[in-house]
C-alpha cells in the first residue's frame, strides 16, 4: 500500500482553507484547513454523522461552500457557475462512491470509457489498459449485472481514473464489500492512482483498512 507521502517540492493539488459547514444549528466542522499534494494520500475518518461525506462533497464542488474556501491547484472553486465547475470537475477530479453507479446497459469496458466520451477524448487502448490493470480484461465485454460486487467496484475505480485526474475523491469506496474485496479494491485504487501521481482523499469509517495512512479526523 502507498505510504501517502507527497512528491517533494510539489505545490498543493487541493487546499481547504478555514472550511466550515453545518445544517441549521448542527455544526459539523469549522475552521478546517489542510492541503493535499501530488501523489499524496489522505484519509477522512470519523464516526457516522461527523461530516465525512459532506466534507468530500465540498472538496468535489458538489456542495456549496458556507464558509472558507476550497482551491484546486491554487484556484478557488467558490462562486463558480455550475457549468464551469462541472467541466473543471470532470477534468480535474475522479470520483468513487460506495455504490458503483455503472451504466447497466454498457459493458465493463464501455463504462470505463464514459469519461472519455464526456471530454471528447476516447482512447480505447487506455480503456483496455485500465480494465487489464484492474484484472478484468477477460470480463471487459460483460454487463454490470454479470459482475460481482467487487468486480463492479474495480470497474468504477478504473472509470474514475480514466481522465488521469489530479485528484481522486473516494467516499466509502469499499463500504459494501467484504474484507478481502475491500482490501483488494483499496490496493488497486492506490496503486493505479500512484502510477498517475494522483492525489487521493478517501472517506471511510473503517480505520483498520486504512491504518497507517495520514488522516483528517472529524468529530
């Protein structure tokens, strides 16, 4: 597993600056600040309801910032129009969730290629390399319904990394998997992102799974 250390001398890929968020009178966190650099891995830990998913959504620009700021490579995302933010997100980030969200009518390989169609950068050879890297080349032609839960999540990992993002954000990416598959998916995710020098932030409740990785603790 990667040691989570940034590349020496690199500038931050992402910075959270005095970030605060709450729902009504319930304050999840305030004045939260950290930076993540190229090739660095950080883990968001905390009990249920502490704001792990909320924080990840703020970092991804999926939730409006209430206080503070989020910067992608030194540029604030606060106040950007949804259209501009969506375009930047597609090119800058890769997203993985607990549920794979694969397109049911597309094969494993076709699902991996989806980000390429959205950016007009379809590269079947890169898609095949990714599907091979996650160990599913022999199942690339199958629809999601023919894949196991662990296999579907491996496809989701490959899809998230298709555009070679600067930042990978994963929200409980192994939460629905058994221990063996969880460890395999996490290892694949960190290995692939490491090859691309992608910064990684993982939100999880499973402290044992990510033991030894630098953490951001909530709650």
